[in-house]
């Protein structure tokens, strides 16, 4: 029997990412979508006619036996309350990033998850970016030699400050670019090289009228000596390479963004030919100065996140992203905030 999924939220996260991915995974069925917005309700009915449209999350809990999984993709301040309610109702949860506005809140959620015996899966989909999968493959195959420095960027040129809760400075909103894009970059670095020992950060609000951080640099030192340098910005008038991975024998450098988000925005899904495939002109370069060759980009596969969730719920296979991973990421975010405030390197486990 298919896993019956109730999706809470049908903004960009729900409509562009979660609903198409859920609907693309064998053994999963989008059973319900929660949104009180009439235009979004109409959009759900048009694209997913077999899904029930529910106008409020409260209506789910009295019929929780009709679902096998709840997905929460709402403004950040609602993540933990909705996840706690779902767990209390007996339902496992996929929780959009950041899972919480603080590491303490995430640890509290982990405690409830353990008591209820129900998992919480952080939606860290960027582990399935094609360029990240390529970097991971090359590192795993020792194609670069020992990695010395891992540079990673999510940079944008958005000089006008938008009107959104993401621009909020209220700590409960977990606004600003460190929570928005930084959580992805930190998660990727930790997935590759492990929990960092130290954190250094520079955090600024650069654009006129910006209150929340919009330009951030984070440096991590990992066990074994690898250093991760992470940039995230909405004020970058010139974009740097997406990844520059420097090893003892070779480097891997790639520019541009993974193709999946743009494909999903245009209506393409993992069921369609060409989904997740970067064109040859977007391939990165592997090698050394004067001796470089294009390295084909591995296929991107956000749907594999949900395939991992389905396996975990079906037979207990360990998920590829855990709540402990998300907690580590939030601890790094908090260490970065402390580092920037104190203008000092922070030992992660001495916070």
C-alpha cells in the first residue's frame, strides 16, 4: 500500500519542491494538501485532483489515521509547533529546513521524536544536487588527493530587499540568509567532512534597507585538517564558482546552479526525460592549471530524499538525513553568530 502523505503548505516549498517530488516516488501518494489560500487551493485541485484540499492543519489531527506521513513546509516559526503536533498525533514528519530557529528547539523535538518512536526527517534536499554529488563522488574516489579546502557558494544578485518573513529580525522567524541558504551549505560541508571543530564567521546586512543578514562568510575546520569556506549572499554583483574543491593532486571547480530547482519551477518532474541532467557546457573542470578536463556532472535527484524516507518508514532502513544532522547544522549557525558578534574563532563544542 502506498504511503499516504499530507503536505502542510503550498507556497514555493510545497508547490515547487515537495508535491512534485512526493508524486514522483513509487510507493508514495500525495493524499492531502493543507492551504487556506483560495488560489493555491485551486492550483492543487488542478494539478493533483486526487489529493484532498484541507483549509487548516487542525483538520488533519482528528483524522491522523488516514495518513502515514506529514510534510511541513511553512514559515520557519511554525516548523517545531506543527512537527510536535504531528508527532503527538502519531505521525512521522518531514520538516523543511531549518527544522527549528535554535538548536535547543531542535533537540527538544528530537526528544519528543524518541519518546513517540517516530522519526523526523529534515528536508536537506541539496545533498542531491548534481554538482554536490559530483564533488562527493570525486572525493570518495580520491580523484583530488586529500582535500585541503572546500569552497562552496550560494550567491545571488538581489539588490532590492523583499517583503517577507525571511527578512525578519525576530529570532522566532529564523530569518536572514544564514538560516535560508547557509543551512544548506553547512549541511553539505558536514556531510562530506564531519562535524567541525571550530567556526569563524562574518555576518552583515549590506543592502540598503536590509535588517536581516544578507551577506555571510563562514569558515569551518574539520577533523583531519580540511577547511570549508562557505559564502552566501543576496548582494553579489558577480557570482563566484559554486564549488572549488582543492586537493593535494587536483581540483574540481564548477559554476552555476544545479538544474533541478529551475526545472521544477517550469513544471518538469523526476518522471520526465532529462530531469536533473546538467548540459555539457555546465560541467565543471577537474585537474590542475594547464591540465584540466570537463567532468560530467552526476544526475541531480531530489526525489531520492523521499525514496530514502519511504524506505525508512517501510523497513527501518536508516535515513540518509537525520535530525541529528540538522541539530549539528544549527549548532554551527549559532556558533557562527557568536563568532561574528565576538570577532573570534569559536570552538564548536565549547559553546
